[in-house]
């Protein structure tokens, strides 16, 4: 009995050792994550940050040099067309000594005499025009009767045209002489003894109705012509500008659909590309790399009531459609890898990994569209490790 029990124990030990050896020799399946190949509409987009801005922005500037009064408008205030948004008191004219004043008065007398002369010239030339027109009528009558030559008629027509041009020239000189007198009188009027010595104030009017977007010069100060005072625009007329890489801009076309997300409100907004600017500019990225960027202008298509709380300079995310295809075979981008010049995936089939070459149509973010090599419903291995090889046993964990 002892011998039989010993034999049974030895047999059990041998069987256990053989089982362990067989278990160690049998390859363990590699745990992988799989995803199903689908079929549907594939859309490739260019995703970038965007910024809203007022489409038509008006900068109100000082029309003349002088002292600017304090601007009473604040950012966000409503203004109407021709509302006085600022007041400027012109700088006083430089002092005029008695000798200079006397010279100006004499020039005024010369200008008045010149005006009388130009008026006399106008009257004389007008009489010449009347005489030339009379001679032309007489020459035409004689030419019709055969009593005058064609050359005589042509000379009469030429004389009438020349007289008419001389009249216009004389009238222009008379007009200029009148302006010269007005200029001299205005110069002397600034120093008249009957004035109160205070310069006249000028009101700067708003060119449009809208909202004050910024006040450049809020305090009282001295300004020069062209000094920006404040910005005005219609806050309801917004557009979005997004700067994209120049390599992406070549694919974007005017009229492309745009989805606006993360704008601060509920849902997503719709937009459309209005223009891709033809010139790029250099921009340094957060990593310190110089990039060539292109501005893309987007019009908002969603109802204004949906984005009424958007303002000038707000940040948004834009997704610009550059490619779309219906009934496309779609696969996760994480399943793709390259071997040589071809794109490949691992397909989980019958518990093993099968290497499959495919023809890639387009990639966009986390998805890709393939032209051939996969069928809808097949399971592809996502982010395959170096343990996955053709024919390797795998255990699937579906995403």
C-alpha cells in the first residue's frame, strides 16, 4: 500500500510539473484595446483659436491742434450720428507785431484791387465771347448761302471756342482773387480789437451710431491733428478672425463652413469663411518657434440673439471645414502606423493580430478616412505596443 501511494504521489507531481511546463510554453495573449471601423460622414477641420472683433471700427481723431477738453463718454456708452463726443479749443494764433499787421492790411488792399481787375477782365472776355458767337452765326449763314468759304467758317468756330476758354480762365482768376481777400480778412479778424480774445471751440462729432469701444485720450490735454481720441463701432456687427498656419491656410476656401465652440454660451455657433487674407505674418509660438500665420475672417451665421453677449475681442475656438466625404470608411487615428511608405493597422481577427496595409484618404484629429484596406465592422487595435506582431494572439478590450 505504501508503494502504491508513493507511486500515485510521484505521478501527481509529474503531471503537475508537466502542466506548469505546458502553461509556460503556451504564449499568453497580449491585452489590446480595439475599436470598430465605422462608415459615415467624415469631416476634416482646421482647429484654431479665434477672436471676435467689430467689423467696422471707427477711430475718431482730432481734426486740428489745440486743447482737448475731458471726454465725458466711457467705454460701453451709446452714441448717435453727429453726437458731440469731444470739444477742442484751437491754439491761439502767434502774436502779430504792428509791422506785420500793416503788411497784411496792404496785401488786403492789393487783393481787393486785384479782384476789381479780374472782374473787369471777366466783363471784357464775356463781350469777346458774345462777339465771337455773333461772328460765328454770321459766318454760318454766309456759308449756307455760298457767300463765305469753309475756311472762314472754321476760323469763326475756332475764335468762338477760344473766347469761351478765355472766359472760363478769367472766371477762375476772379474766383481765386475773392478767396485771397477772404483769407486776408480772416487773418486780421483774429486780432480785431472787438473780440474777447477767446478762441472759438470746435465740437468733434461721431461719424456713426454705435458703442464706445475705447477712449484713447480721456483727460484734458493738448493734441495735434490726427491724435486718436476714441473708438466707436457697432457691437452687434461682429466677425471672427483666426490666425492659422500658412500650410493649413492653403486648404481653406472662402465659403467654407465653420463651427464656433467654447465661446462662453450654450451649444455651438455656425459660421462661414468670408476671406483668407493673401499675406502671412510671422508669429512666435509659446515654444519660441517662429511660425508663418495667415488671418482667416469668419462671418457669424447663427441668429444674433444666440450670441448677443459676445463682445469685441472675445476668445473662441473655431473648426474650419477643409474636407468632407459621405459614406467614408472611418478608423481611429491612433490605430495607424507607418511601415516604409505605407500606412498599416493591426486588425483583431479570430483572436490574433493581422497586419493590414491600407490606402489613407485623410486624417483629422482623432479620426481618419481610408480609401481601401478595411471594411466597416472590423476591429482595429488602437495604439498597438511593440508586443503586437502579425499572428500574435490578442485579447480584446473594446473602447
